[in-house]
C-alpha cells in the first residue's frame, strides 16, 4: 500500500477515537501522512472528517488513541501550543483587524521582535500577492482574496502541519478551479505537510497526493486518486468517487487470472482473479460510465455485450450522458466523449442499443 | 410605496408623540417667567407688545447663585456632577458584574439559555419598590448583613451601610444590572466561535483571546449596555432617596424638590432640559464621529 512508503510517518494517528455522548464520531482511525505530503480527508457531512481535523488542531480531545507529529505526542498539548495551524472554513478572519494585523496575529503571540514580524508578514503578503491590501479590513476584500489572507495567516508561523477545512467551500465554482491551483502551488512552494478536509471529490483528487475516504467515522480506503478511482475497495468508495454502475450478483467463475459474476443482466467477465474469492459468494461488479461503449449495431467484441433501451439522454457539451435500462430493469450509466460535433450520438429515447465493456473495465467488489 | 412609508412612519409618530412633544413642553415652561403666579403655563409673548420674552434667568441661575456668587458653585452644578459620577460608577459596576454573566450566558448550552435568561428577567416581575426596600432590610444597622457579620464575629458593632454611597451604588447596580446583561448577551451570543478558535490556533492563550478578540468584537454591546445603565442612572430619583444619604443630593431629587416643594416649575424644567442636553450632546458627538465604525459589520458569518 502507498501509505507504507518511505516518506510516510510524519503525522501518525493511531486508533483515534472520538465519542460524543455515546455516538462514535471518529472510530479507530489510523493514518500515516508523509512529510510535505498533501493528504485529503474526503467524505460527506457527518462522516467524522471535521472532528478528526479538530482533534489534530486540538479543539477536540480524543476519547482514545494517539496523534504523533514528527514523533511527538500531540494529544496533551493545548491548541495554542501546537506547531499546527489551520485555515478555517469560511476563513474566520478577525473582522476588527486589518489584513496586516490578521497575518501578524500569530507572530505577535510568539513574541518575535518587531522587525522580524514586519519582515515575515511582508513575505506572507508577497506569497499571496496581497501587498496592496495590507491596510484593508477583511470585509473589504473579495472571497478569493479573503481566502488568500486566511492561507497567509495560517502559514505565517511556519507550522509543521497545515490543516485546511473545506478551503474552497466558500468560493463559487469558476473561482474555485483557479484558486485550487494557486493554493496547491503555494503549499508546495512552502513545503508544509498538509491535511485537507473536503466533501468535494474533485477538489480532493486535484489537490491531494493521497486521499482517505471516510464514512460513519471510519476510514474505508486510503490511496492515490488513481487507486481510489480505478481500484475502489468497496461499493461505498466506488459509488462515492465518481460515477459508477454496480451490477449485483454472485461469483460464478473463479480462476487465477480471470473470473466472472452472474448478475441480473447476465454473466459479466472480469479479466483478473479475485484473491480469496469463493464461488457463489455475493459480489458486485462496478463499471465506470466512460468505460462502457454504446451503439445501435452489434459491436465486434465477444465479451460483456448486453442489450438495453435508452431511457435518458443528457448533453453536457464535452460529453453525452445516457441512462440505459438493461434487460433486468437495472439502469446503466454510460458517457460518451463528444469528439466530433454530432447530435447526441445519433441516439433517441426508447432506441434499442447494445452496450459493452472490456473485461478489464469492471471491478469486483465484495464489501 | 405608501405601505412602506407607513411602517417607517409609525415609530417616528410614536417618538414625536411621546418624546419630542413632551420635551417641547418642558422647553417651553423652562423659559416662562412665573412671577408670583401659581400657574406655570403662561404665554411667552408679552400681552401688550406681542414681543417674545424668554426668561434666561431660569438657566443662568443654575450656574450662579445670586448676583455675586462664583460661577458653577451652585448646588445644581454639584448635583449634576454628583449624578454623573454615580451614574458612571453604577455603569462600571454593572459592566464588571454583567460581562462575565453575559459571557457565561452566551456560552452556555442553547437548551439552558431560556431558563438562564428568564432568571435575569425574573426580578422585573416583582415591584421595583419592593426590591429596593428589600435592600433596606439587608443593609440596615439591624439588617441581615450586619447581623450576619456580627454573628460570625467579623465585626463587633453594626457597620453603617444604609444611607451611604455604598448602599446607593448597591441598589442602583442591582436594579440596572439586567439592562447591562441583555444587550451584552445579545451581542456575545452572535460572536463567531470560530474566531476564538482561530485565535487559539494562532497561539493565543484563552485570556489573550478574550482581550484581543472577544472584548473588541463586543464593543457595540458594551456601549449599548453602558448607555442603557448610565442614562437613566443620571436622573435616577427613587433609589437615591430610599438608599442614599442626605448629603448625596442627586439631580433627580433636585428636580423633584423644585417641582413639588418650591413649586418652581420653570427652574425644574430648566434643570431637566439641561440634563437631557448633558446626556444627548456627548451621545450625538459620539455617534457623529464613530458612525463609520459602527456601520462596519461586527461579526461576519
């Protein structure tokens, strides 16, 4: 696994548990983040990712477990003494202080000499390109500028660990993409280890080198964006990351380098073996919509060709999206790149179509 | 839109009817020359010549007693200064007691807040006079407090508490405390907790967070509470008469005496008009200079 490589182990949580009045918000989370890595905690609201982040910052005390940063135990250290800084959701800039004072706040608490504070605030303002705004109040800045102030403020103390809580959540979609790259560039430039909490999978995949997918307080899978997308370990992860069609069934063929599952639409062949699989065990085959071909004529392939009826067609510009009802009534999501300027791929609703995929496209899921 | 104008108009109408109009009546009487008449509502215009005749002496006599008296050395000026001083002391005491209380209230669990707020308001359900009299019972020479102190052996004989500055300030800060707590609570409850966490995160100790974030951001509440206590305290009449000493003559008492004992309405109203001026003018200056700051959002959510 990727989380056991040589750089891992700068930030380590061991069986971290947070219990709120009998409800487990965080349930035995063990993670290992390498120095300089950007690591994302991804999950929907209430999955425990924010509680985990607050425990790292020191605002919530773990019920059990350990937090180690550079080998040092953090659990007993109060938040204002941890070498960890956080960029808060919707920034929490001090409204009564100007931008310069906001960035200098942490440095002043360290009791640094005036000249050094002056110099380091200057560096931070350079870094986020807000030199002309030093004397403004936060509410006089745009959302994107406020976000950069928040970043500068959290980096000013040169923390060993930077926490980002939904860093782009308060920005509109167009601004978000641009800001994302700026944010990652600045973090990489500084070289700080970073944990990002987000509910937005695109944000996580763009920013982080590795992602932990969380649900109900547990970490379901940790991996690079590619691993999570191409080799999800469970139905939840497959469904949560990107779009997918799950064909439920049972294992009908189990060989060393191939297997097959009997599902409602027929037997689906998969081009790899299932380790520890047992015949007739319940499985689901997950297939991504872009990996499924669609046509009105029978394709020249033999494996995994099925038949259905077009139910929905959506035009998204870059690609077309279809929902096809298969023979057993299940709905299959298919997307097709809009390579030439064509009219919805020539399909209409109610058209009878073939759909198929390569036997390496499907993923066998047991959980 | 006429509907909109009506809605805005109602409070203005109320202010004119219940504030501006009575004030104009006061202002009118304060310029009347009563002579030996018993009736203060006399015309300001001379009956024969139709000339406007304002008796400025009603005001000037407040600052200089007689022809040869020293300027500003009158019992009125003294009473004004004393009233302002005691009102200031009361407001400061209320702030010192009210701020921790309001902070605690605002930080308590939302489920217990209504009950705690209720406890702040509960004293209003009993008569104000009864509550002030109750303090007499506590602070008197043979009162609960002195009895208790003597029983514990902390003092050999009763300490004079009633009819002193102490009893008056105790009574005034007790009565006006809710007027400090409520605006402070309303302000502090809106305070974004994440700002406090952000300050902690940046290395501020809990105490530093309080001084650098909580207090500056609750400035509007502090000012509102301070004004709500200070302004009525300046003219407070009942509490000083019941709990204060005879030497603590406050302006409310002076107005009462001029009105009902000397039956000198023009002078009583002149005193009242001046009192309003003493309070309103600094307030107006404050608002004029700090309007820009007050318009800023106190809390961004």
